[in-house]
C-alpha cells in the first residue's frame, strides 16, 4: 500500500489532469485528421483534391504538435523518477 501526503496527492492529481489534457488534445487532433481524410476520400472525383490539401496539412501539423507535447511530457516523467526510484 502506498501512503501519500495531501500535497503529494495534489501534485499527482495535477499531473494526471495535465496528461489527460494532452491525451485529449492528441485524440481530437487525430479525429480531425481522420474526418478531413474521410471527407477528401468521399468527395474524390467530385471535388478537386487540392481543396483538401491545406486542411490536411494543418491537421497533420496539429497532430504532430500534440504528439510532440505528449512525448516531451512522458520523457520528462521517465527522466525524473520520483524520489526513492521506481519499484
């Protein structure tokens, strides 16, 4: 069993909320990209492909940014294990 002081619990909750936010941002960016790609595929032949190029590029950039932010945070957590180490 793990016992934490109130201040430690608050820090863990804040980290959880922050990581959850990063994951939600990543999830939404992926959904946006998927939606744009689906629309481009279903409109193929009826709408010029160039119509979607800018949107797809922006969606990829947003997803890449979300992935980088999440990766950076996860790397900082593994690079700085809590005092006492990881069991």
